[in-house]
C-alpha cells in the first residue's frame, strides 16, 4: 500500500466539502411547506408546541437532520474512494450496493461505505447482504480463484471489527486504516473537514432563517384560527385525511 500524501487529502476535502454545503442550501431552497407537514403531527402536539414559528422550526430541524446525514454520507463515501485510489489503486464500484473495490495483498475487497452504525433497517441490511454476495460472485467469475472479501465500511463509531452476515464489518479508525494503512487518518481528516465551516454555515443559517419566516407566515395563513392558535384538527386532516376504507369493507 502506497504512503498517503495528506496534502492531497486536504486538497480533496477542501474542494469537495463545498459541494456538501451547497447541497445543504439547495435542499432548503427547493423545500416546500407541504413536504414539512408530512412529519408526525401527533408528536409535535404531544410536545405542547403552541406557536407556529416553534412548530416550523421543529419540523425543519427534523427534516434537516435526516437530509444532512445523507448528504454528508455521500461526501465521506467519495473521500474513502479517493483515499483508496491513492493508496492501493482502488476505484468506484459499478456493482449495485457496493461503493469501492481495491486489491491489497492479493485480496480483492468489495466495500459498501456507510456513514454511521445506525444506517438501515432489517430489509436494507438484507439487501446489502445480497448485494455484497452478488459482487463477490461477479469478481470470482471474472477472476477465477480470486480471494474476495466483502466489507461493510462504516466511517465513524467504536464497534469492534467482526464478521456479520458473511461480510467483514469495519468501523471508525479501523475503516480508515483499512483503506490507507494510516492508523491516525481518522483524526487527521477532521481539521480539513472543518475548513471554512463558519463561513459556509453563515450562508446556510441565513437561508434557514428565511425559510422559517416564509413557512411560518404561510402556516399561520392556512393552519391558525382567528385567535392565532394552531388549528391542530385542520393540520391532522391535511397530514392524514384520506378516508376511503368504506369502499373496501363488506
């Protein structure tokens, strides 16, 4: 495995982290109030939210939390592929569910990269298992006698390395070491990831504030009564009203 040039890693991170921030802002620009209102209204009623602005802010935070995890997961996946390219000639895989392939010490690794350990439900885990099995079979068909190792690589967390469902689960420091040979890489990459974070975040916060104000105004117009109170019945009807079961019952 070739030594990793950290300057190249820093350059890659600085160039590509901008895309993460831009996609965050774009997700806000394209967001519509109707999409936010698909979130669980019962939960927010149970939290005793009484103002439109507080409700919109809570709904937006729930949306952004799931959106950011996906966007940043894409960034980390790209970073892992870049590092493997530099250290062992790795490449982006064309196989479904597989992100990275590389050869090291005569072992052909097929790797699915996930951001964190809580990455999917049981059906998604079943699909990953099948995708990795298919990827292994494809490599063995192309390279008769090849030693192929399927891997679930997780970018952060302290879970110990183990075999799960027929693949090797490698987490946190161990994952970054697997693709680089550098035990300290998991901490080396934290500084460049934060480069210009304050500047990028200020742009995001301005857009977030605009969206909260705009959606709050529209929400008050549509879902608050003449006294200014939230009309929860109207909101739940908008969220879940779809009565047609009578057509299917005897």
